[in-house]
């Protein structure tokens, strides 16, 4: 145990004496990207998640017959993959919840009869109610959604009644995006009150909006504090679920501005985690996401190939910005804060590690492909580093002519630094990051060039690591030193 650090911490003092009543970490999992999974692929994913303290997956799926755009046309196979996931999770002491993507609904993008209905939903919920892998909140199965406002309160009320007639009790924490979006611009407590008066059948809330919407600001947990405390004060017994994401960027290059956009995410992951552990203390943290490749917020290892093998997925144009863009080292940041969230105090630092991330083209680069990206002016053209060191150390970062930028780190907790891209990128530069600590130093050279010419505009960063990477499987990022 470190004895000297506690009083030096800039934040987190209040967390040290806090009793953690509930502290579960789920990762949002896109079932649509599991088409070729076997039970053992699910097990590998669960093992990888468990290594950094993730307790379960929220299985996000869409109405099985609604999509005509998916390459597999009929998405009934999702239910088979959910069955595989439960089989794997029961053997791994891992938890699962069902997360219904209710942005699909009658009258918008699903023909009548093909959207979600209570009969089908209650059938699949009851199928897993006795599974040891079913995550329970207050002894009730937890059910979450993405959107779903348009289904209305009566739909959810009927779903609960149908199940309780079978002695199955569920707690619903919906990810209603309209309230979450509005909470970023108006009084968040007012949104919580509006939600409760319009949806009295629902139990908790999942704040979908981990990203700042069209704004340049670090998304902290202030809105979550307001939402959570308003719901609790009103006596809501369902969980408050705070979402945390490392990034947001999507470019389908289809001319629709809704499909080509980036959120200001430069410091997003550590800044939101810091808020979660020091001020919000949510009932549940949900990481956005494990494997949503298309929105660039995946934490999972990249599959060996998207076109074949057990983790293959239909990405099409999205491969232009996902291929070779590993995010695995971000799980080291998750591991640190998850540990803190669960224990209530900052964990001991036992090794020196620097996680760094950068986009591979400046925002003004002229690329051969890719759409016009909404919010393209928001991110900074820079390499960002997050350092976790045992003792006083200097972190040195170089990006071409911007050489040897330094910041100090010490054992009190994570520290961050950055180096901007140089004006002249020449034929491309490889950033370099090193940690020096009392005479010894370890260096990592990135393996992906930053260039000003490109085949496809890309706002998805690569994530690298200097130092040991045993917990995140060192295979997917270059670990040097
Ligand atoms: C409910 O949804 C299921 C799965 O999509 C579908 O097979 C069934 O026909 C639907 N039932 C009704 C009444 O719409
Ligand atoms: C629930 O289980 C029954 C019996 O095994 C099966 O026929 C049905 O398809 C399952 N429902 C869903 C939605 O997977
Ligand atoms: C779950 O287990 C209980 C107790 O064994 C049993 O009564 C109930 O029928 C089971 N429910 C389902 C949906 O299988
Ligand atoms: C976000 O936080 C970082 C680190 O504290 C700071 O350098 C940066 O300026 C902040 N960004 C904005 C938009 O406030
Ligand atoms: C770390 O730096 C601080 C402030 O400069 C100093 O007081 C402390 O003695 C240093 N610790 C070690 C282990 O060198
Ligand atoms: C550790 O680093 C933080 C952030 O730079 C600084 O505020 C603090 O004084 C440092 N503590 C020591 C003991 O050097
Ligand atoms: C990193 O790159 C620099 C400059 O190209 C080189 O001098 C150094 O040896 C490299 N370091 C490692 C660990 O490969
Ligand atoms: C340099 C590098 O790692 N290239 C890989 C990028 O991704 C494609 C598709 O997965 C691989 O075939 C390349 O080897």
C-alpha cells in the first residue's frame, strides 16, 4: 500500500471514504457485429473484458426482421448469438443484459408487424430469467434500450405486466436519447422530471449522451449528477447508468450530414471517467462501446480481418477508417478507473505506462475519399498522452519538428500531456513517446504515420502504449521498451 499519496490527490478525496453500494461495469456490445461468433469467440471477448474489470455486456440488437439494409437481410440470427452469449457467460461468471435498439419503430423505419412488440420481447426476456448470467438489479432482470420514446409509456407498462403475470420482474433503464440530448442544453433536472412524468412505468435511466453534442467542451459528469439525484429524490428504484466513451466519429460518405460527424473527444475518456469516480458514483457504468466499429468507439481488439474469421463483420465503407486503427491500449485507462470505481479509492500504481492517441491526418488534409465531416474543426491536431507512473518521471513526446515536448508525472495519479502536429508533415511522421525515470527510460515509436495526404479522411485515432501491456494483450498495439 502506498501511504504518501492519498492527501496529495487533486480529486478523489471524497471517494476514499465513500462506501460503494453498487458498482457494476457493463460494456455496450453490438450483436450485429457477432454474425460469425462461436461460443468460444464470445468467451474470448468476455475474458478480455474481465481482465480490465468489465462485469458484463449489454447486448444491443435490432428488431430481427426489420432491416433490409443488412447484408444478412434477416437478422433473426441475432437471437441465436444471444443464446451463444448466455452459454458462454454462464461458464465465465460474466453478466448479460438485453439492450433493445428501439430507434427502430413502426411508422419510421419498420413496416407494421416488424418492429419490437411486447410478445416477442417478453418471450426472450423470460427465456433468460433463470440464467446465472442474467444481470439482476434489486433481484429484477435489468432491461435497457437505445431510444424508444416513440413506443410510449403504455408499451413498457404492458411489457412489465406480461412478464409479472409469469412472476418475472424486470427493471427498465431506458436510453432515451431525446431527454439526454436536451439535458446537454437545458436544465438536466427538468429533463429528469419530464421523463418521469411521461414514463411512470419505467424504473431507472441510461444517459446515452457520453459525447458532447456539437460542442467543444470536456463532457464531465455534471449532467449525470443532476439526472441521478433528481431520479433518486423522486424515489425511482431503477439504476442510474452513466455512459463513458473514448471517442465518436462516423463517416458513411453518403452525403447525409447525420452520417459524417465527429464529437470533441480529445480528452473525453479520462475526463469522463474522472467525473464518474470522483463525483457521480453512478449505480452502473456502461462503456460505449465494446465493438461499435462504425462510430469509432470500440475498445475490443481489432479482428484479424473484417471479411473472414469468427469476428468478421460487415463494415463496407467504414473499413476505410477502422482497419489497422487499434484502440486496445485504451483498456488500460478503463482498467485504472474501473478499479477506482469499484474499490472507492485510487488504485496503487504498480508499473509505468503511457497510453497515447492521435488522428492520422490533420483536420485540413485533403483526402481522396470520405465525406465532409460535421464538427471537423473541433478536435485539436495533436498527439495526446495519459501517463500512469509509480514515481516522479518525465514524459517526452515528439511529433516531427515538434520535438521533445515534456510533462512531469508522478505517483499521485494519471497526468496528461500533448504535442501538436507540426505544420510540415513532409512525407509523414511517426510520433515518439518516452518515459524517463531516474536514469532509465523506455521509448515507444508509433507504427502509424501522420500524413497530410490520404485516401480517406479519417478522424478515428490510433491508440498506442509505452510500457507493459499484459492486461490488454500486447498483440494489437506496438509495445516497445
Ligand atoms: C412480434 O415480433 C416478432 C419478431 O419480429 C414477429 O415474429 C411477430 O410476428 C411479431 N408479432 C406481432 C403481433 O407483430
Ligand atoms: C425462447 O425459447 C423458446 C424455447 O426454447 C424458443 O422457441 C424461442 O425461440 C425463444 N425465444 C426467443 C425470442 O429467442
Ligand atoms: C425459473 O425457475 C423457477 C424456479 O425453478 C421456475 O418456477 C420458473 O418456471 C422458471 N422460469 C422460466 C421462465 O423458465
Ligand atoms: C479539456 O481538458 C484538457 C485537460 O484538462 C484541457 O487541456 C483542454 O483545454 C480542455 N478542453 C476544453 C475544450 O475545455
Ligand atoms: C518527487 O518530486 C517532488 C516534488 O518535486 C519531491 O518533493 C519528491 O521528493 C520527489 N519524489 C521522489 C521519490 O523523488
Ligand atoms: C504530482 O503532479 C501533479 C500534477 O502535475 C502536481 O500537482 C503535484 O504537485 C505533483 N506532486 C508531487 C509530489 O510532485
Ligand atoms: C524511434 O525512432 C527514432 C527516430 O526515428 C529512433 O532514433 C529510435 O531508435 C526509435 N526507437 C525505438 C524504440 O524504436
Ligand atoms: C500495416 C498493416 O498493419 N496493414 C494491415 C491493415 O489492415 C489490413 C486489413 O485488415 C491488413 O491486411 C493489413 O496487413
